[in-house]
C-alpha cells in the first residue's frame, strides 16, 4: 500500500455540516400585466384558452396500425384504466406506445410502465390485455411490455400535464 509521504501537504475537504446550500428561488410565469383588463376578463380569457387547448386531441403518432374505428375503441377502453398512484389514465400518461389492429381484428398493444419497480408491474399488462380483448369486434389481444424507450414525463399528453399541474 502507498502511504502518504510526510513531505506532501494535504488539504482536507470541508465537512458537509460546514457547507450550507440554500433553497433555490421558485420561478413563476404569469401574464403580462394589462392595466385595463379586469379580473373577470382575465379569467374569461384563460377559460377560453384552456377550453380551446383541451379541445385538441393528441396526435395519433403513438398509435399505429390501420384499425380505424376498432383501433379507436381499443384506445377508448385503455383510457378507462388508471395508474393507481397517478390520477391519469394510462393512455394520456403515455404508457401506451402503440395499438395495432390487424385485418383479422387481432390487437397488439405495446406499452411500458413508469418504472420496472412499479407496484402494478405484474398486473397492469394483464389488465390491459383483458380490457383490449373485451372490446366488441376484437378477436384476440396481446400486450408487449417494453422498457426502451423508457417512460418519462415528456410522454404524457398535455391534458395529463394539465391534470397534474405541470402546465
């Protein structure tokens, strides 16, 4: 083993107790102040914005396949399943990566979970499979559970972010 030589000077790092890091300031984004706008007008403007915002449906880029109405019925059924720890359905949460419907009405759902250690990791895929298979017109359903790409908050729809206060 190497011993420190007596002819070298060492400087001790400060103790963590000596270093105090303050809480960072919180940032808040707000509207530009309009001195002529009343509180009621401001509320109405925000309500109009949110109503228009919520009218937009998420792009169907995460849902693939050529199932048409059957595919939409499966997506609607999946929107009835909620993550037990987050008050948002699993579709808007971004856990469903794809829904494919074959010409024979077989459904393949590709999904992930928020973490491999999710408390419902063993039951959620089975529930998704049962729910997809229960849609009238579906012949068979299969769930592919994937971990790549990993789930992140960026996968959520804007409606989910709004529900969770992230917008």
